[in-house]
C-alpha cells in the first residue's frame, strides 16, 4: 500500500477537492489557492463559482453540480482525470451517506479527506451522560465513510459571554489543520459540552 503523502511534501501539483466551496469553506479555498494549490470547487451556484474562479486567477476549477445529481461520480472522475485529487474538504451536511461515500471515493486512498460534521453528531443520546468529555471516538462506526477519512466535528465557541457558532474563517482554518496534519487524526472545533450551553 502506498505511503500517505504528508503536507510537507505537497508541491505545485496539489489538487484539492472542496464541497461547500462558496459557503462555509470559502476561506479554505482562498487559503489553498494562495499557497499554490489547484482547487476543484463543487457547488450548485454557477455565478458564485464564476466569481470565485476569477478572484483566484484561475486556481479554482468550477464544478457546477448538485451533489445529489446522479452524474456526480462521472463528473468527479473527469475533474481528476489529468490531475488526481491530493486531498478533499467536504461540508455537505444534507447529503446522504451514499453521496458522501461517492465524493470520498473520488480521492485516492493514500490522500487525506476531511469530512466536516455538524454539532448534532455530538448530541447526547438516551442513556449517555452529557457531563462526560466527548470525542469523535464516540461517534457511531458508520460516521466515517472510509478509513482514510478524517472527521472534524463543529462545536461552538464558548468562553465569557454567550456561546456562538464558529465563523467560516475559524471552520476553514480548523479544516485545513486537520487536512495538513502528518498524522491522521479526528478533531472537534470548540466545545460540544455541556450540550445545554450550545447557541440557540
């Protein structure tokens, strides 16, 4: 089996697949293109993608596609035919597990894929204690669509004053940290306990 490719060995041939590229992960797209990576951005909005491609001087390849489109697998294969994906950031909370698996499978297994999960995945269930520390290790086995998929669970920012949801900049920075980590790991952004403290 090929060795995983570390962030330090990335070069100009880096090709990042981003689902959620014009919303939550927009800052990550700008960060990736500014460090020389090519980004294939998947979204339903052709206008937003056109503007993004212009603002990144062609470092973004638009892929206008609803991820529920039955032609997604073929479109991803074509997008990576001459330049395989070297990683992926996926924020598609409404996608079915089958669709998520389709996107994950478009990336070679020795390359990192970060799947962002909403805080709902950390919600206490019947018979579980809210007060105990929580980690992604407590997620159901089917939360990870593939062994090479890294999970980032989006919590909230706590501290003084009212809790708040994280900004797109904070989420994107965390997603890139998980993507770039030489040692594969899951992570939680912010807090997920106590559950009653989450923003309303």
